[in-house]
């Protein structure tokens, strides 16, 4: 497996580039006011996965808002393709049973050493509104480190009133369960917890009266730029 090799200097450089990239491609970036603060202890943080942007936004929110000591599990093929993610705190998980076992043992060790573990338990990108079907790795970690809370983090995004899309995020309530649960039972509860978080966030997104905490304002689209030009030239009051 490929272990994380987080480099503080590389993180700082990439954080600046990542913030520029997000501002260039998104109108606004939000956080739901309904978000629940992350637990004050090393946690298993599960994240939904529907787009190429998800790892970049996960990194963005962590560096700009949460500021947690964290590592992220990443598909081995993707980490081989983009090895710089290891310098940002990513470690690999393969497809073979032995590789999966090795990665989960590494994740257990890092949890016990005080790091959060970020997981995309869907295993790959899936449509934003598709029913959740998680792999059992997060359930295995919960069984192995029962004191670690499991927290759903949900991303939601789309086009609203502007040319460029908007992005928002909600941290849900920690998943509750019983010590006797096996990893499959935990996985089912994680799916339900993520679905509840997504439903709350979707309802807020679709409610025009709901406001979000905006953490980033991106660039204007063509329409807004044209309106500004007309105002400056006196063609629009």
C-alpha cells in the first residue's frame, strides 16, 4: 500500500492553488448552519462521493474550517495516478483482500494515534441522488476502534441563479449504535445516517428562504459581468 506522507510545505502551496481553483469554477461555497460540530476526538468521517471535485473540497474544508489532524483513504489506482495526494495526507486502499486488510490496519493505527480518517465509503463516484450503498470498511474500523465516533459529511451542489455552480456541505450527527453490532449492521446505519443528512441538506438547498454560511465567493459569470458593465456605462439603472 501507499502510506500517507503529509508535507506541511506542500499542503500550504496546494491549499493556495486549490482555493484559487475553486474560486475560478464556483460562484459560492457554503456550509449549512445546521451542521453539527465535529467531535473533539479522533473520528471516522464518511463523505458522499458524486463528483471529481469531492477530494478537493474535502481538503478545502479541512484546511479552511475544520483544521483537523486527518488522513484520507484513497483508491490505489487514483493515488498512483495522482501521487501528490499522498503529500496531502492520502493513503491507498487496493482491491485485493490482502491489500484491503493492510490498509484497514493502517487506518486503525492512525486513528489510535490521534488522526481522523476520511472515507468515501461508496468506493467510487455515484449520482448525487442515488441510494447509498457503502463498502464495509468504515464498519470494520468502527468495530476495531469502537471509541471513534462515525460522522457523516454530505456535499451537495448544483446550479442556482448564476452561470457558475454553487457548493455546500453539512456535517451530520454522529452515527449511534450498539457495541454488539457487526460491521454490516454498522454499515447499514451509516447509509441511513448519510441519507438523513443528505435529505436535510437537499431540503435547505431547495428552500429559497434558507440561508447558508458562505465561506467563499467565486468569480462572476458572463451575465453578472455584462450587467456590471452596463451599470458602469449608464445603460442599466
